[in-house]
C-alpha cells in the first residue's frame, strides 16, 4: 500500500465526478464509508491515477491507495484538494445544464497553481468558462478575446479564487457572475460595477443562446451602459466648451500683407 494521506476521493468509479472530502472525525469518516458502498477511487478527472482508495485511521482519517501504481497526488495533498474542487462544481453544473435539455461537454483547464477551471462547451449555445484560480487583468482580456473569436456566446463564472478577474469583467461590462458551492448545489451571484452582489440558486437561472439569464444581470449591464453613455456625453460637452473657450480667447487674426509691387532683391543701402 502506498503511504499517502489524501483527503479527497470520488465514489462513482475511477472516471467519476462524485467528489467527497473525508471528515477529520473518526465517527464521521466511518459514516461516509457506510454511505459510499461502492468504495472510493482516485479520480482520473482530477488528474489522479484511477486507483482504489481506502480509509486509514491514523491520528486523523485519510485516504490511501490500495496498490503501488504511481500517482501525482501522493505526498501532494494540497494539489489534490485544488484539483478535486473543480469536480464539486462540475457535477451540479452539468446536472443543471442537462435538466434544460443542453448537451454539455466539459474540459478541464489546467493551471500552473494546480487549481484547474472548467471549460464547458454547450452545443448550439456557446461556452461557459468557470474560472476557479486567480487570473490577471491582461490574461483575462486575452482569453476573453480569443474565446469570443471562436464562439458566438461566452459566459464567465468566477469561483472564490477569481475575484479580481470578476472585478475586471464587472468594470468592462457592468456585471460579472460569481459561482459558489452551497451544500450539494451551487449559488450564482450577480456582481455589479459598484461591487454589490445579488445571490440566487443556480436553478433560478437559465442558459440561452444569448448567455446566462439571472435576476438583476440585465439591469446591472443597462445601468453601466447608461452611466458610460452619460460620461461620454459629459466628456464631449466639456471638450466642446474647451474648444469654444480657446477660440474666444485667441488673438484676432491679422490679414496677410499685400505683396510689394517690385521684388526686394539684394541689400538696400542706408541713406548717407
């Protein structure tokens, strides 16, 4: 047996996505074992080896591999936690899309931090980009431009680690969509350009060819567009006033002198 100390596993097979976190309490861990009658696996979808796991009761309960196959998560528990986190978003997100009649195709988007996001292609609709790791302003703009060149509809959803990227989109478009885990489901938050957020269950939202429909989203974007238009109009009027002031304060333009009746050639001697 491999001597590791994982806290995460899936309960629906090596290629499954039903992620669970092992409680730190012995009694709670035994209850989870009873509930997961099919056992535990190291999830391939999270970057694991697909091997069987069992619960080992040390000072704290941990998962350990039952075989000796190499695994990227052995002695890298932090990386495993970040990788499994995306599965906890994936399962309810796919269920929500499927219930609307969509056919989603989910791809993991690896990150150097080890915390992958989700790239969800929805046939006939567009793309959902679930960002779970920090993303700089420049990187967000570059990826957003690339995605919008490739598909007609792009909807970003930002997890707890991507607040800065959410603020960037809210500043550009007037609103951004936040995504948080809540019990076994997900919450969506509409964050406006002022930083205020309105929360609702994911089930209260719908995905259409125009993007995600969420309460307050259209209003936040319209308010931002109105403010932007007002700022542009104010700047235009200020520019006009400045130009009028410059013209009013400018010295009068003198007429061009008439040409002499003969050319001035050479040196004109002084009178002696």
